[in-house]
C-alpha cells in the first residue's frame, strides 16, 4: 500500500465506524482502538471549531445546548476539508432543521451572520485604495468605474429578524426587540453596521461587478432616498475598496495563499 492509499484507507476508517470491509493494513484490535481515539479527537476538534465560529449562536443557546447540537451536526456531517476553518458553511441550514432549537426561529439567521463574520476575519489581505487616489477622476466619469471590493466584505440579510440588534446585544448592548423586523448588515474584518435596503442593493451590485452608475440606479430603484454618499464613505473608511477602474480587475491577495 502506497502513501496515498494509506491516507485514503485512514480517512475511510475515520468516517466509517464499524465498517467491516477494512483493508488488511487497517484491521486488528489495536487499529480499532486507535481509530476510536482519533474519531473522538476529531469530533472534539470540530465541535471546538464550531464554538469559535458561531459564538453568537452559542451565547444565545448556552454552552451545553450548543455543544449537544454541534455534536449532532458533526455526527451526521462528514468533514469535507482538513482545515477546520472551512467547516460550518452548512451549519445554519442544519440549525433550521434541528427540532430542539425550533423555539428560537431567528437562530439560523444569526448563524449566517456568525459565518459571514468568520469569513470576513479569515479573508486574505488586499491592497487598500484611498478615496483621495480617485481625486483625478471627473465626477461624470466616476459612474463608469467599477470598484473592486475587498474579499473581507460580507453582506447578510434577515427577512424577519433584527440580526443587527441581536449581534449588538451579544456585544454587550441592550436587549433586542425580536418584533423589530428584518435587518441587513454590511460586515468588514473589524466592523459592521446596519444598512438600508437601497444601500444593500448598491453594495450587492458592486460585488457583482456593476459600475458605480449601474449600482446607483439599482439602489435608487429600491429606495430613491438611499444615501449613496454614506455608503461610499463606509466603503473607504473601512478600507473595503482595493481598486477602481473600468476593466473589472479582481482584487489580488497580497500575502501567501492559505485555505
């Protein structure tokens, strides 16, 4: 058995407890005992990773409830990556189907928010474009430019729940009024803020490589009162613009790639 075959056999044994169709090199009492230890350690590490990623969800549920739910998720969801940072993108969907958590119907949306904050934190670095670097662009020409947004920028929306207020409560603010309705949030690596429907449309269009003018039209179609100047100010203040031109070039990572 070569190295690749050995790794494949180990991965299979790790994810298929009780499988009697093990290769000869992966059989025997001692192997079974070791695999039990490996499985236990993997389960604990995956649960700990979920706790780190979904901290708001854990606070809302309590540590014991969260660990029980995370253990259920880990038991029914095979790992698809060796990097624990990659785990959890489907956890909000799992929570939505997890009957014991049904009394907290806003929890899946809060999990989406936690995941977005985690992705913002882990996003690769990219060069920052300061607003004054665009001083040479005529105002009429700026509408034709495309802003290349930082990969840390995340957008999260809840149709029914005040996720921004829940997050603020998690960060030490006042209790959230769950009857306040849905909210939309823009997230950067270190900050977040609630945005209006029009600003959400503007940011979403820019992320999809629309020009500033087209994004503005989409925002005003949603709400003609949309404060676009405030939206642009946020982007530059939070260092979320890394290029601006007419070519549609993508922001590049400025540090060694990592998963």
